[in-house]
C-alpha cells in the first residue's frame, strides 16, 4: 500500500507540473493513473473542501492566536482561493478518469474503467454541489477546447446518473483482471464498488428531494433491493513519504500552526445530548478534561480559558503527528445508513427508517471505536411520528457523525435541508444579517481565462437544488 501511495503521490505531482500537459498523456498506464485520480479527489475533499465545509458547517472556527482562515469565517473568500481545488478536480482527477474510462473496451482494463465512470459521477457531484453550473459537454477536451461552455446543474446531475450507470454496466467481480492495491479505496473489490455506486445514486437522488421530488422518488424506487455501503469508502494514509492526510500536509506546510479550533455551535449541541463522540472529534483541555469551544467567528475576542482544538482523528490537531494517519472518507457507512433512513422515512425506499437511523449512529460510533452506551436508547430512540421531524432527526445525527471528517458533505446537506437548525451567523461575518455562504466562488482562472465564462455568482446565491 505504501508503494502504491507513493506512486499516487508522484502521479499527482506530475500532473500538477506546469511543464507537463495532463490532457495529452503519451501513454495510458491505467493501473498507475487510477490511484492518482483517487488521491486527487481525496486531496480536495480532505483538505480544501474539508476546511471550508467544516468552518461553514460550524464544526471548526478560526483560532484567536493565528490568522490563516479568517476570510472563511468572515464569509469573504477570494475567487483565487478556489483555483487549486477546481484545477485538481478537473485537470487532475477528471482527466485521469477520462483516460481510464476510454479503456473500457479492453478486457484487462474494464474493471478500472468501471471504477473510473463511477468516480466521474462522484467527482462531478462534488464539483457541481460546490459551484453550481459547470463545464460538462465541452469539458475534458484538452487543447481542442480551452474555453468550455457551462452546463446547467440539472444537466450535470443527469450526467452523474449516466456515468454511474455506465460504470455499473462494466462491473464483473469474477474478472481475471481485477485491480489490486492500485485501487486505494476498495482494493479492487467490485462488489464494494457496486454498493458504492448505489449509495452514490441514493445520495444524488436525495439531493434533488426539494427540487424534483418526482424524479428523486422514481430514481430511489429503482434502487429497491440493491446493495448499499456498510463500510467506509475511504483512503488511508501513512506518516512517511509525503503520503500524510492532505489536511495534515496543509498544516505541516503552515509550520504546524494551529489555525483551527472547536466551534461552540457543534460542540454545545453535542454536549447537550451527552454525546461521547465530542471528546473523540475534539481534544479536551488537559487540565479539565472538558471540551472548551469558542463561538463561531469570535477570533477577535480574547479567550479567558484554553480552547479545544479538533483532534487527530480528523487530521486537524497540528501538534499530534497521528493527524497524518486520519483517513479521507468519500462516503461513510454512517452516511449510507442515514441516506437509507431518509429515503425510507419519505416512503421512497423500503426498510425501517428508525432501525436504519440507529444503524447510522452505531456505524459512526463504531468507526471511531467508541462505545455508544445508552446514547442509542436515550437519544436515538426518541423517534417522532411526524415525517418532517424524522428527517430533521436523521440529518442532525448525520451532521454529528460527519464532524470534521465529511465537512463538505455536512455543509451541503445543511444547504439542502436546512438541518441542523441551530447554526448561528459567524461573529466575523461580512454578509448581511441572516445570510450564510450558499456556494463556493468560481475560480479566478475561469473568470480570467475562459471566454465562455457565464458570469460571477455571489456567495449567497443558491445552487439549483437548494430551495430550502
């Protein structure tokens, strides 16, 4: 695994080299390209989008003793801040996946192509959920089209389902040419990729729940009897060879400065429920053993006590080298159960919504080796009869489960559903009262270089599916 990770890291470095053209590789070495693509997606999800999602999702806030992420807490990022993640998701991950998927007619590469198609659907969902309308039909054409037109988010979502289906059509777990360690996520287990594809479809259809419930319901109904993830889809990291968790690598690059600290929004909500995970996701103050947060965006206020930081299990504790080992989760088992629970609560998928909801909570505890104790019976068993209240409970518990480990997805689900409903505006906000970030800004590279760029969007402008 270490050797493959080293290959994936060197692959990412190669494709980020401005002296190479990633759109015109001289030879398609599929087994080496796959881990490079997977690592690229995880790099953005685990670093850039983890930071934005976890600050805007109010898990974390800027430390009063440093300054790196003040603009994020102020809701005032710069377009140039998104150049790198946009470039990695398109020019690195998507280009690699495009090369691999084109090899689907070659028997020894079919399972690689299956994974590539599924991950194209995943990558496009991340991109469009972040930015809204994005290049699709004109994208990935290399030098043939350096000024791609933008497609609507609705069209992008249609393509997501198409790509996932194309990948599933190629899956054959009995193939003589299964990927091995080149697949950093499942080690070539195509049954797991089938479950991942179904879970990704479920996530994508539920994203449309408030925009196009008819389509969402029909798409989810077609998933009846299918397999879903029961284990985390993640990439693990090591502490050596430049293969650390990408967020921790960012922290290393900043001289181990502790910029991220615990936000009172999430911490106080978890403490109110006596949630034992709070001491796992955050580092208790050594002198008291208590997790001590600060209000969101209050970095200009002089603290009167030691502040808790995120812990090493979410890669955000600067002075703990164990942060290097935290995995990046693409879809967690907990999320899979919560997605099924919501679909069941809406009457769109079979199954017992309460049981699936409790399985989601249990999966979250299990993934961090925490004993839930009476949490299931004292908290999770309080199941409302009203469907809207059930969905609120499911999304709120999903929010707790994603604390610091799926920050982008948690913030995105808040945009879709309005839950959890206890967010507060950052004290450092430069937006008007009651306004929050609803999207990421288009990158400066698109604004200045793409002659077909459709125009700027404000941070407060909702994406297509966000009607709550």
